[in-house]
């Protein structure tokens, strides 16, 4: 009986963990339905990519640059000025190119594919993106129409 109780506790813990993870993912996705949420999600990726570019090394254990929020939202950013959209497209375009090189290096187990990656170029692009997104955020963070609508219990 003691073993059955332990299994039950493990199953309960797994269910709770899955619920927490699911809740987190749904909340993150629902935040991206607003203009401000899209900018925050992309800015988070920019910040992560900038940190990764700062510590870039030419070994096969390197992690790929983050592009998921960008891919989900890149066609929904018409509220940003065209200069900022171009800056973001250039930054994430570089990240996607570098990710392809990282994939090739890992597939062929050869660091020679990483030699073409110019971490400084990527760092500069993401620094510019971070600055411009930060400026947009500072100018727009108090606009109520950019926040998600408050929902009641039934709506």
C-alpha cells in the first residue's frame, strides 16, 4: 500500500506541474494578443539574444538564438514605425541565418560552419533593436488602449 500511495503522490505532482506550465504558456500567449504584449515578448527575445551574442563561442554546444515570438508576431507589427520594423527584421533575419549555421555545425559535428557567424554584427543589430523597442515602450507604456481588456469571471 505504501508504494501505491507514493505513485499516487507522483501522479498528483505531475498533474499539478502540467497545470502550472499550461497556465504559464496560455497566459504568455494571451498577453501577445495586445500591441504592448507583442512588443514585450519581442523585447524579451531581443534581450536574450543580446546576452547570447555577448557570450558567443565557437563550440558545438552553442544554443540557437530565440526567434519564436518574432515569427509569431512579425506580420502583426504594423503599429510600429517602418524604421523599427526594418531594424527588427534585420536583427531576427541575422539570428535565423546564424541558427541555420548552428544547425549545420551540429548536424555535421564541425565548428567550421560557425566561422562565418559574426557575433559583433548580431550584437550591434540587437543592441539597436533593444534601444528602439525600449524607446517605443517608454513612449507607449501608459496608453490604456494597448493593455489587455480586463475580463470578468464570465467574459
